[in-house]
C-alpha cells in the first residue's frame, strides 16, 4: 500500500468520533510491507556514510582520502574541498524558514563540536562506504581556537539572555519581592536535568534523487514534509514546486525529525556531485550530536505562601545551553507562569554556549524538564506548609490563566485530580515519608500535575465526494507513528456520515496540499481542523444540491434539517426520507463535489487560553539495601478536548508515561570532559526502559466539549503524557525513602549515597 493512496479495507459497524478504530496502516507494518525512507531503492543508487569530527573545536588541516579511494566500490568522497555550492546560500537574504537549524554543509573547514559531520564517502555498497569512511584520515588544528564551556556546565559567569521564549523571555506580575517578604513560609531550591538524546527506532534516513528535468525528489524520514520542502528549495535556490518530499512511513521522531538537519541537504549535494541517487542513513552513534537533543537545564524555583497555604509569590529562573553557532532555548519556565494562582511572580530564561550540536525540540520541550522542577518544588512546598500534596494543588488552583489573565477555553483539571486519585487509591497513602513498607521494599506514592498547550499551525486539506459516494482526502501531512492517517480518515468519515473504509486518504507527499509539521501535539488540531472544515463544506454543498433538486426527496428541505448517515442525506426527523450521495450526484451530472480549505488560528488566543490538563499518580518500591527502584504503578487521567480515536489516544499517553519513567530514572548523555564527546552514543549504554521496567500502567480520559479551541475540538495528546510523570515518580521516591532528589535521572547510586 503506497502511502499516497491510503485506503482502509475493513468493514466498520461504527463511525463515531472516539471509537477505537484499528490503524489503517497496521497490516502493512505487521507484515513488513511498509516502506520506510531507507527502503527506497532507485536505479544506480550509491550509499553514503558520514565521517564525523573527533575534536570539539578547531579547523580541519588536512583530509587524506588515499586509503579510502583504494576500497573497491568507493565512488567519491565529498568534503569541504569539493562539495557543491548550494545556490541559495545567501547570508544577506532572510530565511523563510528561520526556525530551522544552522547546517554544516562542508562549505568551510571549521569544527564546532565533536561528532560533527565533516565528509561523506559514497560507494556502490553500504559495506564499501562504511570501510571507506573508517579509512579517512583527518588532521586538525586545535591551537588557533578558543574552547567554550564544556557540555552540561551548570554555572556560567555571564549567561546570555534568550532571544525569545513563548513570546516572552522573562515575565513579571505583581511585586515578586513584596510577595516573598510577606510570606509566612518560603522555599528555594535548584533542580538539574541532563542532556537527553532522541532515540527513535528508525534512524534519520533519506534517499535523494535528481530527476532528468533538474527537479529533486527526497524520500526523507521527516516530521515536516512541507517545511523540509521549503528549506531545501531555499538552500538550493530552486522553486519550491521543483522539490518533492515523500515520507511514506516514519519510525518515530519525537521532535528530532521536525528539523531539516545537515544530512538532509548533504545527500542531495552528494547526489549532484556524482550524478546518481544517494542513500544516507545515520548510524546510531551519529544521532548523538548532529540531529538535536534536549538541553541540560539548571532551574531555581522559589515560593512564598501565607499561613493558609496560598501562594503569595513564585519564581522560576532557568539556564539552558546551546551551541556556539546557533540558538535553541529550552523554555522551562513557561508552565510555571500559568499553572497555579499566584499574584506575584517572576520568570527568567538564560543560556550558555558550548561546543555541542544545537539542541532542539524533544517531546514536550520546555514542559518536560520545567514541570519536573515545578511539580517537585510544589510537593516540597506542600510539605513545608504541612498539607497533602493534592490538597495544596487544589488550594492554589487557577480558575483563569494568571499569566495572560484570560479564561481557559475549557479546564477539567479538578475532575482529573478527583478521578485519578480515586482510581489510584491516593487516600490510602500514609503522609509520612518512609512510613510504608512491603518486605524489603520501601513503598512510596507520588503525584504530579501535567499540562500542555494547544498548538495550532496553518494546514490545508482537500476533500472530494466522488460520484460513487466514496470520498477522497488529500493533505500533505505525515504520520510519525502516532496514527494521524487513521484519525484523518475517521474525521472525514464522521462529518460525511460514512464508514472509514469509504474514505481514501492521499498524504505523506509534498504534492498534496501543504500541511503543518507534526510537532507540538498539533497535527490533529491543525490538519484535523482543515479536514473537518473541508468535509463540512462538501457536506453543505451536497445539502444545497439536494435542496435545489426538484427530483430529490429533500427538495426544498431546510439544509439544517438534512443530516448525513450511512452514505445518505436524510431528513433529521425522518431517516426514511432521503437518498444516497451516489444517486444525488448521478442526477446532477456525475461530477465530484470538492472543497479545499486552509485552516489557521484566528483571534481565539486573544480571548482564551488553550491548554490540555491532567494528573499522574505513581507508586514505587525502593530496595533499601540495594537502591533498586521499581515503578510498580502509573496512572494518568487527562482532559484534552475531543478524543478522536480512543485506541491511538490511549497509546499516545501510555507511551508518554513510559518516556516520563525513562526521563526520571534512565536517560542521560554522558560527556567526556577532555573531548566533549558523548561517551554513551548507543542503546546499550544510553539507557531507556524495557518491558520489564513497566508494570501496571493506565491512562484515562475526561472528554471535553470545547467548541472554541479549534474546528476539530481537540487539544493534542502527543506530549502531555510525559510532562507530569517525571515529577510524580520523583515525588514517590521521596515519599518512599525520605530523601529528596533534585537532579534526574535518579539512579541506584543516587539512592544509596
């Protein structure tokens, strides 16, 4: 099944939004017929393997490729000595895609970080290219450059002000100093999070093909087909229409594949150099540095509270790191601005530069590390004022967004707290740390609030009702493994009163109407809204046709009284009075009815604040003698607007909770202080959870009917699962052991110290 001609083949008895419908690409994935970017094999293909720098800062003095060229099958080596000059690299021309990262395209001999791509070997086979890359000899000059701060540096004498964080770098409301001075109880602590690396199962991969007419086709593992198309066209100085980007399937991205990184440009440059298609697949260790990471953070949290436990002041002061050649900021303090009612507050964001690859969005960027610090600090503050952690959160519940002074479009956080606590058994928790035990294990219960903003970008969709009553949907979105294609089908089917097997989706290709990138939990809110609006427009046109057709059973019937059910238009109050779409269109010339819609944010955000909310509860067992931590229960309850597909939605939040466990207990990139090279660039030593780490895990939804948030009525759920889980586990470990850990990951050695 080609990704650009999706058609579900199963009969469906139901079609309602919310149904746990099976994924339309499930059969292809489980049978192995799904073709990912690295599976594309055009004629005359050559394989590319990158050569990476082994110093963190310097200049390339010499590249010796003599041994490489002696390897049978090696075609060429591309480096700064012979790389083509992209025609669009004009430093004086403003970029249309300025949010993309600075690339290293072999245009100079500078090295900015260890594991930076500096050359590419091209060969007839992957084996020859790999051996050739190993034989490249590089000589560096590291004496003429000044080293920057090492990675994970926790302090800097002069951290720089961030250029922009969620519209505001720093925020102030009320009088922070006066609020702290007036407090009966004060709190101040610092929390640390490490560099973490995206590790999607599918590595970054693409195949670049220059067509005979000079146009470029990229089969690219990307979270943003349209954004990649624009960026590559811009750098080559080509018309956008001359660049085609195809993503048939994606094996995970988590933010890393949302950016157009250096390798995406290097492959077509190499293809131009050798006049043959080039396949470039990154090795696992090459993904540690050149394609983004979650920045390390240092976060200072302060609170003041009155005698009743109500917050009088709060502060969140964050330092992150970025590269020496680009800027990306981890906006850690944004949730502190809006989550709790507090009249006096300050937040700041600063960064330091280091010889590292540029950080990037990583599932819940800003929110995941920021809410870890915030929700651990909230628990610590609750203990100081001698209140139950849940009671303290409810005491400081924000009915409106205190940062923007706007009402929430909808907020069901109280219900999430209540239902989550009841299902988890929070009332059985003994308040005193170290007071619960099961044999050799100390038992702890913790919780954390979770939230994530509703993000919406500009997306286009075309919906076409065919004369036979089937529906075609076209949109340039991509499915990053979360089920986007399935729910787009589901939305169109729901609006037009069809079963999903009557809907054909064409997507995953820049030839279709431009859609937003899949990041920030915004695919359904953006592309789903475009499909919703286009399908409704088609339905209205069909109603109008029936209204005007004297031979139709619905002639002269008010359009508001006509509904779509089971492939028919029928009278709302008398379902027998109506006809099929096919009969209506046949009588009116057998021409399709179609609508193309551009869906984008209006002025809603000036009137409302849009967030999904939830609560996460965790139970841990800690072996007092061995320091072993077992997370025996995780339970999350979420309110995220309309749930389109219960099966894929549940999968999303459970996956997020697993990642939250990973962030709390496992993930950390370790840097060699001598070379600034990541020392654990593999899945053996960069630890992530396995099945044995996950015990009981549950995810529930409180559905909200929000007609303000967007036409699809959804808020997004791709990232909210991770956000509150980290702190829930950290708080549970404290409750079990009586020892507070303010740096993650929390490992055996931390517990035993």
